[in-house]
C-alpha cells in the first residue's frame, strides 16, 4: 500500500469512528447560577458564559439534557437503551412512531428589535456581546436559525419612525433610506448571528406602521387604514426594504402583510402601539393588485420571498386566513401561509392552527411572537428567574408544534432588567436581561426552555407521532431529525416521574425530575442502513482522490 493510501485509510477510519470521541471531549461550561427574586438565572460576564454542545448519540445509547426548576440547566447524561419485553405494562410509556410523520420544521428564533440591539450594544465589551450572540446563534448556544426584524420602528424603539417620512405624499419614495437604528443596532446584530450560526438564518419581516402620510389618521397609532392612493407605494415600500437589506448582505425569507392589523382595524381598544388596520376587502385588493405582483412580477428580484397573512393573535387566523381565502380565493396564488402571536392564546384552542391549513396543502402556519409579562392582567412585567415563565414558553411551543406549526419566534432577544426601552413606556420580560452597568447579562429559565427545542430540532426535522397511555400527564413532542435521530422533548409540571421512551424494540428508561424540561436524542435504529451508504461513498471518494 502506498503511503498516501495508508493515510487515506487512517483518515477515513478516524473521521468515521473517531468523530463521536472528539465530540464527547468538548467540555460544556456550566451555568454560573445566581439566586434572584423569583428563581435562578445564569450569569454571563466578559470572562465567563455557560455553553452547551450537542453530543451525537451512538448506537445503543441515548443522550438526555435536563433543565429544572431546582436549578439544572442542560444537564447532559448518556444512558443505555434496553430491549424491552412486549406486553410489559407501565405508566408513562411514550411510543415513538417514526412511521407517522407530520410537518417539516423550519426553525426557531427571536426578534431583533431596536430595544434588543440597543441593549446588546450597551454591553460595550466585545467579549460580552459575543457571548450573547453565541448563546443564541452559535453551536455552543441554542442555535437559532430564524430572526424577525421589524420594517421601521415598533413599540420597542426609542422613537416612532418609518422610512421615507419626508417628503410627504412622495409616491415614488424618492427619499427611501434605512434608519440610524438599522445601521447601528439591527443590521450588526443580525450579521453577528448569521456569522455565528451554522445554518442559514431565515428572516421574517413586518411593518408596524408606514410613514404617517400614507395613513388615514396621519398618526403612528390609533384607528387607521392605508390611504387607497398609496397602495402601490406601500407595496414598493416593502420592495425597497428588501432591496436595502439585500444590499447589506441580509436576505429576507418572508414578509407579513401587516403586524397585528386587528388592533387598528376597529376602534375598540385604545393602544399606543404603532400599527395600521385593514379591512379584508382592502387587504385582498392590496395583495392581488399591489403586493403580489410587485414581489412576484417578472422584474422582481424577490419572487422567492414568502408572503404571510395574519401575524396577529391566534384567534385571528380564522379571520385573516380562513375567511380571507374563502372569500378571496385568488389571493392563494400569492400567499404562502399565516402567522400567529401568543397573546391571549389561553382562550383559544390550539387545534384551530392545524385546522386552518387542512384544506390548503403546501401552506404553513408560523408562530412569530411571544413575550411574558405583556398582558394587562400581568402585574409584573420582568419576573427575574421565574420558572413558571419557562413553562409558559414550553406550553406555547408544544401547542404550536403539536398543531403543525413550522416555526416559532420569540419577541425581543434581550431587554434591560426593567424590560425596556420602549418609547410608549411599555415593558415586557425577555429570555436574556442585560445589566450593562455591572457588565453582565442574565439567561433566564425561558432561554433554556426555548433551547430544549431550538438546539436539538434542526431545520428539516419532521414531527412524528407519539402514542401515550391515557394516564400520563407528561407533555411531549417528538421529531425525526435530518441526522436520522429521534428527538423527544418532555415537559413535567408535577413531581418526579418514571418515563419510558420506546423506539422499535428498544427502550430508554428515564427518571424525569419534578418541574423539568428534558430533551432526549437517540438514533433511529430502524433506519441505520441509510447511514452506511454515505460512509461507503466516503471510502470511494478517498480512494479515487488520494490514490
Ligand atoms: C429625506 O429624509 C431625511 C430623513 O431621513 C430628511 O432629513 C430629509 O429632509 C428628507 N429629504 C427631503 C427632500 O424631504
Ligand atoms: C412574465 O413572463 C412570462 C414568461 O416569460 C410571460 O408569459 C408573461 O406575459 C410576463 N408577464 C408580464 C406581466 O410581463
Ligand atoms: C445602558 O447602560 C447604562 C450604564 O452602563 C445605563 O445607565 C443605561 O440605562 C443603559 N441603557 C438602557 C437602554 O438600558
């Protein structure tokens, strides 16, 4: 054997069988825990921030990660799978049925609002800023692969603004430029995440309010509609936004027709949030005559950009999708799906999400906004360290994915410890709170709750069926990933429980901590033959190239 061939064999054997050993050697940095008012946070400083790496499971084993109210954060252990005797009866048996598959997952993420960017930049120390980005987007973090970026300002900005505010009544948008906030906060933060992430970042965008000269009430908030004479200008406004972001190296994946259009459509709740209302008639004409042809026309550079309806509270999917496309079926040519927000979902069955797309194959639902402490009934906005807010997030993610939703996005990626800034005086909670004065930021339980899904369920995973005995109180959702592994997320809101995960004729037996979130990953043993083929191709490749 020639020396070159010898090294090719050594290299192949090493990369094929040595890989898992290398992965196992990566040491995770544990949470630097601090007890705070309502529980525990993990503290990141310029010198230290906790990390988590995914350990690929080997044949015959499962890898589990646990976070709990008691204080575990992504606590990683490896266990052995056992063959189980058919007919053995236990409670909390979850049968993983890879043969029954549902939606393909697009991803997870959060919003790069002005407030998020302002707090991120306020950390000033580059190491601290990197820790925050790595925590969200890096392979040693929770691996976000989606982001939401507002088109202009939102309530979580330090002023009300849109693009091309002057000159007024400028139908050609002759003065369209991005804002200071784009260059200073949003673009740098998005680019840092894109650089840290190993998967392409899918970006969703929506306008809260256009320049006020386009609106019937000539104001950022309140009951308003788009002036009919500016419909094409408003479509061009979106096109220009896509162009400007593309020029900055940021491709946008999808845009919504509007953010939360219901508020401003009817004069029923006074709100200070910048928004614009729509009647269904006006919306259909705008989609068919303006937005659709502008984006999908022969001269468009953005034909692939998804057009998304709704982007409002869960119950409104009936109005902004089902009723809308039933009355105006021609809009289906342009619409790719609908988006929903978390607020007030407790009153609305999650099944309306899977029902909404039942008759529209190829169309999707994406969950684009959630924040804790945002409802009028919430007496505290930032509840630092709260485990119940992690539970709220897990419940929302499980409800959405359990009902065929393809992606899930949080609101502000970080805020200060008061849940700000907001020019209208609003305040909400965020998975990461920045304390710039003390040079640290805090990862709340909500951060880990999201990570139990976002890190282990990569794009292209498919949800699979889980058969449970009816007595079980354990909430769960399971996926088949592109690595040919099965990932199960288990949520226990009660005392310690024994749980058995069954896949084929193998079983993982776990003791699930009280009030905990557990992610378990194991090889899809039934399909191992598929893995052999790429390995075999590798050999051929090495021999052809190197001999
Ligand atoms: C163009 O917009 C800028 C603000 O971005 C404004 O200061 C300027 O006056 C506008 N130009 C005209 C001609 O209105
Ligand atoms: C767009 O291009 C197609 C095929 O090239 C053509 O049939 C169609 O008429 C064009 N549409 C417009 C509006 O120019
Ligand atoms: C930015 O940090 C400074 C202290 O370093 C603090 O006084 C200020 O309030 C912070 N800004 C925000 C928006 O929290």
